[in-house]
C-alpha cells in the first residue's frame, strides 16, 4: 500500500507540520500547517514520493470560518502514478504563504492567479502581479463576498 | 507603469506588441515580444482577455445548471469537458453509470479528441504555410461533427453527457455514419502525412524549433500530447483508467525531442489510436435492450389521458433529443431517483414523475452532494482536464 506509506512518511517526518490526513473518495489528502508548506513540498518533490508535478494550485474561500482561506495543491507523481492533495488554512488577517516557485515553474502563474482572484500573498514569488485582471482592479473577484454582478470596466461604459 | 519586459529590454532590441486582437492570434491574447531581427529574445503574455469567470459563475448555479458552461471550456472538444465535470460530480455522489452509456461516452470523447487535434494541427499547418492541410483538416472535422450532431443535436455546445449517463441514445443510423466518418478521417490523415511529413518547408519550420526538455515540461506541469512529445509516457486514460478505456487496446504514442515536429507527430499518431478506440468501442457497445417506440400514444394524447387514469401504454417520443424515451433510460442513464432527470413522459403523465422533476429543477432543490470535495481528471484534448469541486 504505497499511498499509506507516503502519508505515514509525512507523519513521521513532520509531526508538527502535519495536522490531519484522510483519504476521502479515494483522494489522498494531507492538511498541513502553512509554515511547514515549503519544507513538506520540497520533501514530497525530492523525497521518496517523487511528486515531480504540480497539477493545480488554487484557493477556496470559506466565508465565516476562523481561517477563511484554504490553499489547495494537487501534486502528481509520475513514477508512482499517485496524486496527492495538500491543504493549508490561512486566516484573513495574515494572508501570506510561502511561494512554491522555487520547486515548480508553473507555480509562478498559478500563484499570480490566486493572488489576483483571492488576494493571497506569496512570500518569495519573483513577480507577483495580477494575472487575469488589469492593474488598478479593485478587490478580488473569486472571494465569496465579491458581488457577481459588480462591473469595473477599464474604459467607462456609456450611460 | 512599465511592464517587466520593458524594464528588462536590452539597448539594441525592438519591442513589438502582438494582440490582443490580431489576425494571426488564435483567441484573444496579448504577447509583448522583444525581438532581435526575427529571433524572439523575451516575451510577456497577458492572458486575461478571454477569462469568463467560470468559477464565479459556478458559485451561483446548481450542479445540473452548470453543465452547459462546461461545453464552453473548450468548444472544440466540449464532450470531453462534459465527461470530466460529470464524472467528478458522479464521484461525489457515488453514481454507477450503465455500461452502454460508458461506451457512448468513450466514443464521444474520442470523436472530440480527434476533432480537437485536427483543429490544432490545422492551425499549426496554416501558420507554417500549408493552407491545404488546414482545409483538409476542417473537412475531416466536419465528418466527425456530423456524427456528433446527429446524436447530440449540436456540433459544438452539446451538453450531451449528463450526470448519471448520457442525454439520449445513439441515433439509428449511427453505425453507418460513424464508419463513414472514420474512413474519411483515415484518408485525410494519410493525405496530411503525405503533405507534411517530409515537406522541407514544414520541417524547416518545425524540426528543432520550440524544443522543450523533459525536466522543464514536467516542472511547468505540462500534460497531454505536449508532455508526451518530450518522451514522458503519461496519459490519464492509461494511468488512471476511467470509463472502459482499460478494456480497449490502444497505445500511447511518444515523441523524442519535444520540438514542434514531435508535437505534430504525437497528435497525428494519437488520432490514429483514437480511431482504433472508436472502432473497438463501436463493436463492443452493448446493445440497447429496447427498440425505439415507433407506434405508441402521441404525447398530447397521453397527457390528456393521464388526467383521468394512469397511462399504461407506451408513449412515442422523438427518439433522441425531445425527451428520449423512458424505456431506453436503463441503458443510458443511472436509475438513482433524484439524481437524474426523470423521463419526460413520466413527468407529464404521473405525479411521481412530476414531483421528481420539480425536486430536480426548482431552485432550492436539485442535486446535493455530501459535504466534501473531490478531484477527478480525464484526458482532454490538450492534456489532463481536472475538476476540483468542493461541496458544503
């Protein structure tokens, strides 16, 4: 049972950083402390798990929760053919998390997207700018409290 | 505010702005280029112009409502996007899909994949000066889309794959139409091989151009034909088999150098493999247990009769898109009450069907997957197409 080993290895290596593990619907999930993200990600990439691919990096907004935002990382190991999901909670007052650009190149744009749409800051990101919206756009559209119909045209619309 | 490329620009180079609306751009995208003669030294891409806020829309829609939006994620292969989304929801709900529906999904996915690759290569060939190939590819695509249209009712925005199965059974002339499309596509592929494989101009413009190393491709998270062109054998259909892909015989074509030519070649070979899959799936497709009802009550009469008593006779509906007859549902749709749309004739003639319909469609009702989250990926036309859905 390989997948067990990876989660167990994580538990052994990072007893403090790892909060919880589960395998809901067959998806391996590790909930971690945000401070330990870079260490754990580096271990997963270079360690025995060989999670060489970052498939997706996104964020989920849980309005009303104490730690409102949840960063979600989907990793994939080509050699072991395993997917792994890592989640880390961020509170609204401290929206900072380590950047993974040093480990995966596609983290650059994905983190810019999350910065753009959720307003999470990535420490160590070389070029943290908005990716989809333009400079001067107010707010972060994918936050649940951003209204669906709010319009911010770059060139003012005619009356 | 000066952009990154403006800040980094060297003294004797030229900055050129391309797009967002440029005749040579496919889609609305802006590329700022730093040029030294014809060589691109540096570039900066702005991709936000075509972003439609799909995720934001999702927040305000029900699981069923959302299906038509997935067509628009990639309008050349909408059926694969349908399959990806629908299977993620099925994973959350734990729905088991009838085998015939699974085969139909495979058939539709592969038809879409071929049309996706054809479109990609058509544009690629046109850009490198081979306009004939563009026209040939479009011709082949039309044959495939004819088959898709006859079954799903639309060429592009199909919304055909439904949670629990598919919308309607295959139309009666499907086998013949499919056979013709496969034959025509094979001929076109042969023509393209002949036109491009040893074409000096095409080779000059693709061989060893745009080379991507294996390490970079993995680090950039490439998947699909582009990753395979660098020699990494990763195809979601093989690595995490879904539907019935593990029961069919096919191979994963690989490239060696990771240049433009390899990407062309991998796509060409993949289309051949997809044709193989289609042929096998069409043969192994379990037969439908019920024939189409040709002689039955007209819908209007059935509704009238249902006001007085339960309708016991068969009701004749248009065999595919109007309502798809309920008797054929067991073959193409899961039977879980409340998770799939009830057959139209039941909605109109029985109170249970009406309640079921109401519960499914009215706002405040509809599908409610258990709390949790799921990630599911299918092999799309351009690579792994994953959906991550969180249900609260």
